[in-house]
């Protein structure tokens, strides 16, 4: 399964993962933070979503993908604004707006259909 498009995709992925200023690999300390703090936190959320799927509260889907969808929906553009120093702190109203919109969109995609006779939780 190799063709010119495959090679281009790999080169594009490498270009996007390497910092523009040089070093071809993420700093080991930052990689450690991801592996020891961030990834386990997102994995716990994925595990919780898997439990909710087994309970029938969410539709069955890949739990990791579901967690990453939740993450993306909640980040809005606040992370970019913070990283680029466009603002010093997130506006609380922006946080509420983003979280509400994220929950609404997430549940439209992943909420299990209501079954007559069920007790709402």
C-alpha cells in the first residue's frame, strides 16, 4: 500500500510534528509530562466513557476517540489564545459558553437514545 500520496502524508505528518525552529523531536521533559500526566488523565475519561457505554448511557464508540472529541469540543479557541498570549486569562463567560456548547454537541452525537419506561438520571 505504498504510493506517492502515502509518502506525502508521512512527510506532512512529520513536518507538522516538528517545531518550526529546528529540533526534529519534542523536548523529552514535555514528552514526559504528556505521558505521565495528560495521557493518563484523558485515558481515565475514556475509561469513564466506556463504562457509560456499557451502562447504556452513551452510544457504543471507541472510548479514546470519544474522549478526544470531548477534549476538542471543550477547548474552543481558548487554548490558542492563551498559548499565543492573546489574553492573560480566559473569560469565565467564554468558559461557560464553550462548556455548554460542548456538552450539547457531544450529547447529540453520543447520547444513547431514550428508551420508554427509563428513569432519567
